[in-house]
C-alpha cells in the first residue's frame, strides 16, 4: 500500500492552525482543487465528523469523490481519518499538529490503495504523484490561511 508522509512549518500558534484545519466547511473557499465538501454527520461535541469530498484533477478534467470519517482530538491536536466509500479502494491516515518554536509543525500521513486492472507502474507512479501533490496543496492552503494577517 503506498504511503505519503509530508510536513510543513506554519508561522502561527497551534490553536489557530488547528481551528482552521477543523473548519472543513471552509476548505472549498481557499483550496482550488476542492470542488465541494459537505458535512454529512457531526457528533454533538464535534470530535467525529463524516464528510463528503469532491476533488478536481484538472489535468484529466475529472473529479475524485469520497466520504471520510474524521476523529479529532483537541488535547493532542490530531485528526485520524479513514475513507468510508469512494473512488479509491482505501485511504486512511492522520494530521498531527505540534508546537514548534513560535509556530506549528503540521505532519500528515496518508496510506491509500487504488487498484485498476492491468494498470502499469507508470500510471501507479502518476497516481502517487497526484496524491502527493494534492496533499501538499491541502497543507499549503491551510498554511496560507493560518499565516494571513
């Protein structure tokens, strides 16, 4: 199963960065590769959500859809997520926010499986590149939003 691990340092306090990351309804406003995001379920305490995502892959003029469950931990500043249904075979991982100096370290890990019969290694590498680019784009968008004056 392919794994993507990325990190970014954000020059903003952890509570501010985490608040932006938890405000998933706002993501389509500042993430250009996200067509829509709909909250389908939210526990009363807000720590568990089920969201429906529609992402854009502009190069191929196509969308990627999935529904994921997130479990937020306000004490450890962490989100563990798993895809419930969608265009991929599986996807899971976490976002971890950690204080670093005056800012915040944002670590993300994503494991995914996308099987297409007779798919070649070149196409698998392209899929991994698109998944990596998408994750980096998401992290960069949260960074830009958190660092706004």
